[in-house]
């Protein structure tokens, strides 16, 4: 049985909403059709899960250790196939045994206080050896379950996350020397680790940092699509799969989509929503009359009629 083209194409309404967790204020965009409002976005994850963080790091079996690079903004987020070039990358990976993993985790958690992961700002780091700040990713394993540590020696913090689950941030302080030495035991061919660890940036104050949050006067505003929307798959039409996918979207000062991460939504619709968002055009956020980069939440609504 074939479906009419109008049923196979997704019906999408993209609306810019406020994202309280990132201190943004954005009014909903009006829509010509009198449609019901999109489903409200679920609560934003706190990024502060100290008990779960400690539980997931307890008694690891092994670890993978590598230099981290690429997009280090929200590395736990789901970007799908269309955002694969915008994900965190790594190189020089080595494997460490349970003894190393447990000693390293013990050093990290010794008298450590956990804060929200969102205090740590993101960046895009070069993947060319010898370039970029000293940032490492340690993935600890317990059975088939992994938890990742992003050791930001440029800031003096570790951010901890699992698949699509931000768990917290730990200030390294005096632990930095110990963790640096632990990395050198595994990454013997990394030239940076042959020297003492660098001092973290004096511009970063972990107690007062706001991470990626930007308070703006005018939020990004969706103004259209830069390319044709993808077709709504017949299989989803037949199953009647519909709903709203909320996509956390970073719009640069030129109004282009710089990054897009799924916040919530049906798993079968997430890649379609990301493809839609990457094709959108925006008026950029403004602060003091000047365009600035900012995050905003874009609900992408799918309805089968």
C-alpha cells in the first residue's frame, strides 16, 4: 500500500522556547495555523547527580584512556548521524587494567565535592597532535557499562557523564598532579605528559562559572528552512508514530546552527528532528545590540493525520 506524499512528509512546527537551565529567555513563535501548542519540554537534567556518579564509578573492571578533542560541548548529548562531525573525538587510545582504573578513580574521588556539570564551558579543540589544550577522556568500564571522565586540565576540573546523562563536575585542585601522573603511566607516548601539568586558566572560577549559559536581550528566532525538509518515513506513518522532539540548538552570531543535541523525544523521530533543525535558519541572539552565539530549545513537532 502506498501513502500519499502529503502523509509521508512530516508536518513540523519549530518554535523557540525558553531554556531556564541555560538562563535564556525566548518567547514562543506564532504559527498561522491554530494548532495546539507543542508538548512542553521535560525538565532539563540538573547535571548534578553525586550519588549516581559515585555509584557508576565504583569498582571498575578496566578503562580506556585517550586524548580528547573536537567538540567538547555536551559530549554526552545525542547528535545522531547528521551531527557526527560535531561530536567529541579522541586519539591515541590505550587500555588500562582494573588496578589502574580503581587507583585513578580513588584519586579523583578522594574528598571530592561534586558540582553541576554545566559550570564547565565547552570548546572545540584541535585534533592535531601537539595542538589544543591538555584534555583527556577516561572511560571506565564495569561489565558492559561505561562512564566517562573528561579531564580538563585547562580548567582544572573533571566532568563525569554517561550516555546522554550528565552526572557532575569535580574540581581537581591538588588531585591534578596525581591524575596527570596516572595518565602518563598509560599514555607513555604523549609528549605533553612528559612535563608537569599546566596551571588551569586563571579566568575560570569553578565556584561562579556559568558554563555555556548566556543571558541575552533577544533570543535566537527561527525564520525558515535553508533546505527542503526530509520525508517522513512510511514505516512511521503506518505505525502512527508522532510527537515532539526537543532539540537543544546552538545558533552562532551569523544565525547558523552551530550545534544540535536532542533533549527529549521519541527515539524513532530524533534523527529526523536533528536533520530538520540543521536545515533551519535563525536570526541570531542579540546582547547590547550585537549578535552573539546562544543556545535555545527548538521543539520539532511530528503529526500524522
